[in-house]
């Protein structure tokens, strides 16, 4: 109902009478008033006068009702441990594909390779539940594809020179703008769920704690709408999901990758591989040409571009 009230209020810059709203939405005047009060408590600035209601300003908080028809599958929390934890529970309980858990802040935001993901207010932190019809070995493509969609969207919307560092960090001028983390449960031959967690530095200032990170606001010099960003990402990702698990997802990733052709060092707890990043294989493994001329494919690890100081 909040969504319907906001739609009506946003359709005009003027004032809408309570009577009109109640007849239009089939609610009592008291019920309209209660919804308006609830919206005000969550940060919407709404002028209430004898003439009716006027929306002055909306917060950029990704409440479920800001996502149109997706509303029922969006779960927004001001503060959680990690959206990955909540999404895992939802997925295990059978929640549908494209369910999304969003958090204003995370107290235990997780990054790849057991790192902490700083989750200050102003960033966009969410996890999407997917149920791709693929064998577990190819699920990596879906994650790479999500990084591709994100990178492309950032370039198109903001004219920011974003690219993907293997496997799925979004970088701008070698500074980290966003990261993706995947979690999956699978049988031998089928994925039960694949949750993709995405953290985007939007209006926060990660540079304070992490000099090698940046945010959209830092790059543009002004804040941008997290609601708009997430709506666009979900639409683009869902529209092209057919491609996500196919081999062409890898071809698409390559177009936006900033790792191929560079000298890299890939570190795992067990090994360090150095050499030229030549290619990625059909499942997203990075093919490295070592100094001795041999090739090695690494499937996970921390990738450093060696020409970055
Ligand atoms: C990385 O670059 O290491 C991956 C970072 C992923 C961060 C996101 S924020 C939303 C979701 N919840 C988490 O705890 N982590 C992911």
C-alpha cells in the first residue's frame, strides 16, 4: 500500500487530498493517514495540511516498496550481520529466484577469501538468490556474468571507466568500486541455490579506511540514487539471465575485463602463481603463462595486477 500511496503522491508536485487518495486506493481516510505517518517515520518528508498531502522528499533507502512489482521478493533491513546469512536462510526455505536481501549497513559484511567487507552507511549491500539450471561446475559463469552486467551498467549510467578484475572485482583506475561474493548449495549434478552478494561503494567513502578503494560519489563528486542503481541492475541482470550460464557469458566477461594481457600474481593459501594473464577458460578459471613458458589455470585466489603500486 505504501507503494501505491507514493505512486499517487509522485504523480503530482502539488497536494493530494486525503479524500481523493482514500477513494482512489480503496482505503479509509484513517488508514491513509496511518500509512502516511508510517512513511514519515521511515524518512519521507510529507507535508500534511487541511488540503491534503504533498511529498517533499524521499529518502534514498532501498525499501521493498521502491521496487515496483518486485516488492514481495525484496527484503530490506537497516542493519544485519550479513545479507549472505539472511539470503541463505531464505534460499533454504525455498524463496523464489531473484529474491533480494538488502542492508543499510552490515556488522559482519564478508568479502572473498574470508576478508571483511566494510559496510558503512551510504553503500549498497545486497544478495540475490538464484536457482540457475546448471551443474555446479558452471555456476562460476553466472557470477562472472553478474560482474559484467554491473560493470557495464556503471559505465553506461555514470560514464565511469569501470572494468572487471579477475574474477569479479569492479575497479575504476585500479581502485575497487564493488565486489561480488558467491555462496552455493548443490547436489552432485544440480545447483540448489546460488546466492550472489554484491557490495557497491556508492555514497560512502571507503577511501578513509582503504586507500585502494573508491566510491561512485567520490568519483562523480555528488551522491547517486542507490534505489535507481539497484532497480536498473536487477532489471538488466534478470533480462539477460539466459546468457548468464552459457559459454557466451565468458566471452562477454572478457570484453569488460581489465586483467587479461597484464602481469599478475594470484595468491591462494597454498600457492602463488605469477605470469601473464592470457585468457579465462569456459568456467572462468584464469589461464596464466608463467615465466618458464608453461601455462597454469587458477580457479580461485587473490589476483594482483603487478604493474599497480
Ligand atoms: C569481495 O570483493 O571480496 C566481495 C565483497 C562482497 C560484499 C557483499 S556486500 C553484500 C553481501 N553481504 C556480504 O556480507 N558480502 C556481500
